[in-house]
C-alpha cells in the first residue's frame, strides 16, 4: 500500500471514529424522545416566533426537548431524514412525530427532538480555509446524504458543532425533497437564491485552489448510500410521499425518483467530481485562449465572491432584523394554528 493510500485510510478511520462518537451521543436521547409524553415549558426559555411554532420543553426526568409544529409534510421530512440517515449510520438528531401533553397547552401533536445546545459563536463561516480538515471532510460525506434527501436548505447556521472535534451536524431537515427529488448535483444548486449553503463555500474555495478536498470520502459515502436496502428506503419514502401528495401517482413518482437517486448516486458523484476538477484546472492552470473563456472564468470568480457577500448580509444585524420582522408578519398572518390533536 502506498503512503498516500495508507494515509487516506488512516484519515478515514479517524473520521469514522469521530462520527461514531457523535452518533452515539445523539442516540442517547432517542429512548427519551420516544417515551416522553408529559412535558412542561421551560420558563427561562421563550418560544421562538415564526411560521413554525417551537417550544423548549422538559420532562419530569429532566430531559430537555424541542417541540416544533409545522405542516405535516415538513415534520414528516425531518422524521424520514433521521430514519434514512440512521439506516446508513450517519449522526442525526433523533426526530419523531408525537402527541405529547404540555402543561398549560394540553395535547399537541408535533415533532419532538432532543435539545441540542448551540454556541452562536461556534459556527461555520464562509471562509472554508478556516474550517478544520475534519469539518471539510464531514461536509463531503454530508453531501451524499443531502443529495439523496434532496435537501438544499443547508446554510452554515444549521450545523451544530458537536464534541471536542467541533463535528458539524445538520439539525434541520424539514426541507427534504423540496424540489421533489429533481434538483441537480451541482455546486451552484441552492434552496434560495439569496441564501448560500455550506457547500457553496466549500466548492468555491476548492475550484479557486484555496483548499484541497479528499473526494474519495464523497465517493465512499455515495457507495454507502447505494447499498442501503431498497425495501427499507422505499418503505420510508412512501410514507413521506403519501403525506406530501394527495395524488397517488405523484407520490409514487417521487418514490421512484428517490430510488433512482440511490441507484445512480455513484455515477452522479463521479460526474460531479470530474466537473469540479475541470473547473479548478480552467481557473488555475490553463490560460484562457479566447475572450469567451476569460469572461467565463471572471463570471465564476464573481459568482463565488457574491455568495460570500450574500452570506455577510444575511448574518449581519440588518439581515437578522429583516428576518425577525418577516417571521413576525408571517406568524400574525398564520395566527392561532391548529395545534390541538
């Protein structure tokens, strides 16, 4: 075995060890999530305003939870994300749709998740050269699952940095299949045009030659996804599709597209990696010979810089105020949601 191959193997084992540690910590809250039925609001925690009511709760045993009430398809999306990722051994915050009794509110049916402590100052930034090698590697692994789950809503603030390695874990999967499994595997794909996702910065820095990426990790994770038992994937996605669509034909079409993603993911990743490497070569090693080629390179660099600027605006005080006002308006428009059940 060559030194390069040996080093890559050792690095993969280190990542697997960190992954297993974080996954075990998150799964520790699974039994409590499933058994919790009687909860009380934590007085020191205020409910978060927005179109998706959210409460911080505590059980009699002292276990803390987050209860979110949203459209059925959004809650189902989070549950199937957990189930599919658990099937593949990926660390995920357990999420389960439950009817619980909350003191002062009565019976509420919503999505229950163990409370994960977040440090606002410990957040992935837009400059991925400041990320650790492990964080860049984990984001490559995550891309395979985000592709399977068609989840483009993955901005940097949605990743909790857990454990001594500051291991990034996406804590919000409610936008799975937002494009009904039709999105492209592309570094330019985003959930919203004005909100870059974490991969936007990761691949932009790579094609500009600012970082190196071990694509063998992404390819290995694609193989892991392809080996998921089809019968289990079908069963889980069919349940979501029945909630997502009233039309059985549309529901079945979604299931088949997801299964096709699973079958074809290794080919898609291989194509994607080739495109990234070619783009990097065009920007850094091949001198453009035509005006069109020079313009294309300039536009690529401009697009990359624009994403960083967008992220800065969104995370600025002005952007935070704007999001808060938007949530307030939407919450008043959708006041008195049907929470009882």
